[in-house]
C-alpha cells in the first residue's frame, strides 16, 4: 500500500464521521423544529424562520452556551435529548480528529510537503484531502484536469456554481461533466475557505488573485450579489493554488517513490 492509498482510505473514514455528525445534527434540528410547532403546510417564510431558530437552539445546546430567553422553554423540553446528541457528536468528532491526525502525519512524508508548508492557509489537512481525492497529481497531464477533478473548471463556458444556480444541464450532462458536489464541498471547506482567511491576514499572493478577479468580475457583472462575486473569486483563487501545487508536484518528481509494502 502506498501513502496515497493510505490517505484515500483515511479520507473515506473521515467523510464517514462527518456524515454521521451531520446526520445527528440534522435529526436534532428536526426534533427542535417539531417542538417549535413547524408544519409542512407552513409557508416558506415561516419555515425559514423556524429552521433558523432551531439551528440557533441546537448550536447553543451543543456548545454549552446559554439559550435566548424565548428559546429556553423548548430547550428545556428537549434537554435530555440534546445531551445525548451532544455526547454522540463529541465522540464522533474525536474519532474524526484522530483520523485527521493520521492524515497529517502521512502527508508530511510527501516531497511536495515543504512547498505546501510555505503557503499560508494551505495546511496539512488541505494537502492531505487534495491528494486523497485526486490521487497522484503526476497522472494529470494538464492543470485543467486537476481543476475538473475538483469541479473548478468551467463547463460549456460556465462555472458549475452558475449551472447549479440557474439550471440548464440534464442529468447526462452533469454525468459527462464529472461534477461531484461532495468533492467540491470538501475542497471548499479544507482548502478555499482557510486559504482565503489566512491569505487575508498575511496579504498573500492568493488573496491578491482573489481581489483582482473579484474586481474584474464585479465590473463586468454589476448586478451580481456579493455572495456570488465572493464564490467566483474563491474559485479562481483555488484554481491558482491547485495549478501551483500541480506544477510543484511534477517538478519535484513522481510520488510513486513513496510506495511501501
């Protein structure tokens, strides 16, 4: 088994624990919404407010924070249930943390790690997840293939975020495009978001790429919402990072030399 194989197996376990925690969270919020009296016949605005309130109650309960006065009665009613959920999520999160520690230890063995270590915001876990989800980057002839793997390349001249927002692709076209929402979500959570935050602090080159893209895209599309502009600029920033990682990986040499029995 190679180091890449190990990372891929650990990533499967990591995503399993994330899924378990999310299911517990969603189930608890559904229970809270029921206690709040939410009905499936409620209009969209009422349901949205109820869902937001349920999330607030759940977050306070799971983090041991005081409830808002108007939420105290419902939180008290479900106190025993929320304690069980909190304990379950804590156990699951600890197991996930142990898996992530293993991934971080392994990724330090890769020749490309010293390069990645110099990039503010691109941590060990981010690198580990990229390798686990993409495999050996030497197998990708062009940087565009890496972008496609993570749902960052345009399809028919449009970003996937635009296709998802406006629609227009058939099920077969989505399949042809090879887009994976879960993989795209992974790269956002462990690469794009922390990279943006840290690059903002240090005023790094990837934040500069973000700023330049956002300014150009905003000027060309003055009617777009700030959230859309942000996501587009994040995509371009992440593409730049993966381009540089791909180039560094190929320049250092094939990772197959890390194989072990």
